[in-house]
C-alpha cells in the first residue's frame, strides 16, 4: 500500500508540473492536482503512522 501511494504521488507531482507549465502555476487545474496530491499525502501519513 505504501509503495503504491508513493508511486501515485510521484505521478501526480509530474502531472502537476506539466499542468503548471501549460496553464500556469496559479491555474484552477494546477490547484486541483495539488489538492489531489495533498489527499494522497494524507493517506500516506495515515498508512505510515498506523504501522508504528
């Protein structure tokens, strides 16, 4: 689960960079991708904190 989340986070980061290059860093699309990354990071935090 942790590895899958890390992979998904990396893909989302790459996507965010691409969207920001195309539409601008302050675009609604960039913001939406950023929010999805935040959600993934929150999930990762839950997964890693429950194992300790």
